[in-house]
């Protein structure tokens, strides 16, 4: 029986019905959920240690191996967003004092460097302006100079719309006894990546981009070289929650009976399983082609409005997130707000080093259609007419 008087009344806001606007999400993510993923997320809860849940987790592992194009046994989903997967990679690979080479050509390299510093690694950032990429020659010089144990690169730098080439980079790293870590959060399923064939040692991505699944889960895989480093490290990872030995067990990657580690996000894993199933049914190559063709159509329409693409070299443009230089005489906020307020379409400005320099338009998964391109072009055309600050 309560013995004290309540001081806080039930919030009036929570006594009103939940309202969610119907918006077309054409930013860099999250993306609109695929209808089948929405249905999956409405299924009833089961226990996170039930045999049926373990089967769903096994399905997810196989789906990740497919979209990553890897046979790595240590492949699983993380109970957290792409940031969480980045921390899982760095917490498990790096130890205090380890030299860590980071490609910083946007916000994700900045975040990787920050996390490395928090671990106590000796971080060596390679800083480039947004929109630029790293060549094999540049990386070889840095590898020879710093002798890192790990190199971080972002395949799809969503803050600037640049696509980092990967062929030959894993082989180069291995010649210098360095592991290669790649962020594919904004690029996975939208452009080719071949983890095993490209010699990538740690690869991670997120659920909320091309996979059209809710934010909050992420995908990660470790090569045998990376796994060996994890299992022979001298110190424990700084995070218990992201300790890969524990996660390998709960995900059935170590061949031992599964032991409780943490309560996995059961309903989110239903959704992730279905999003991977949709990609498997469509086929990776068809998904890559869809994004390439629809984004090429978007680029043509944007240029038809007189807008300039931020990444000059077409071969280095990310097929999922397009960065457009903010046109002279406009404030990017006015354009973004107009498109949202009048058309219920989300596009965004820059992020990190690209803040104030670009507008970003994402075509992710089921959102990557010519119809959606036409919708956002109509919205942009009207916004450009109404938002110019050069008008008298």
C-alpha cells in the first residue's frame, strides 16, 4: 500500500493518442520501413533465449554473410546502432598504446579517431577535406610511417557523399601487418563490397539505411586474423556489453552452448531478419543496380535545376547519399525546412566537416525509385524559387 502522496501527476501528453506524421525520408537515414519489415515488427514477443529466437539469429547471421560476401564464422548483429558497431570493432581490436591509422575525410573518421583516443590508442589521423578519398599510394606512405595495427576507412562517407574505393587496400594493409576496418553503414547493399575478396578484416553496417529496418541494430563481421587478435589480446575490452567473446557465444559463433549475456532487442531482430530476407530475394546485384540507376537519374535532375554535385568525380559519388553544394544566395536551412513543411519530405544539410556546405539526399532501399526522385525534384524546384535570399 502506498504511504506517500504522489507529487507528479500523469503527463497530459501521454494521455493523448500517439501521432506519427506520414513523411518520405530522403535524408541519409533512417529510411522509411519496408512494408514487410513493418509487419515483422508487429509480431508478438518471444524470449531472447528461446530456440525459435536462436533460429532467427542464425538466419540473420547467414543474411549478414550474404550482404557482406563473407564466410567468416564470427559474424553477428550488435544490439545498438552503427555507432555501437564501430565501438565494438575498436574496443575489441585496439588496446592502450596501439598505433591506429584513421582516414578522416568526414564525420565518421572523426568519430573513429575520438573513440580510439578514449581507448588510449596512439591515433594517427589522415585528414582530408570533405569529398576527397584516399589513394593506395597515400595509405602506403602512412602505413610505412606509423606501422599501425589497424586502419579505419569509410566506404560510404554519408556526410559528403563520397565513395571510397576498396580494391587492393586490404592486401596493402596485410603487407604491413595491419588489419583493415571498414564502415559500410551508408553504402551496404547500395554499392558493391566483397569482404573476403577485398581483404577486409572488420566490416560493420547499420540496419536503418538501405535495409529499410528500424534503427537500433547493426551488422558486424571479423576475419580470422581479426578474431585471432581479439582472442589473444593482453587486456579485457573496455566494454563488457560489447565484449566480442561474449557476443560470439550468444550468437552461436563459437560452437559452445549459448549463455545469457544481455537481453537482445527481440522485435528489432524480427525486423532485421525480414530486411535481410528482402535483399536475399531481390539479389545483391539487383540492389546495387537499382541504386546506381536511380541515383544517376537523380543526378541528372539535380543538374537540370542548375545545382552542382559536391563530389566532382562521378566514379567517387556514393550511390545511396548524394551531396549537393548549397547554391549561392541560399541558406541550407531554409531549403530543408521548406521541403519538409510543404511536401513532408526529409532532406538534410551537411554533418561535421560538411556542415553548411551541402544538402544531402538519400535514396535508400525501397526509397530508391524514380517516382521519389521526381517528388523531391518538384519540392526542391519550388524551394529554390521561394527561399532565395537574393530577392529584393
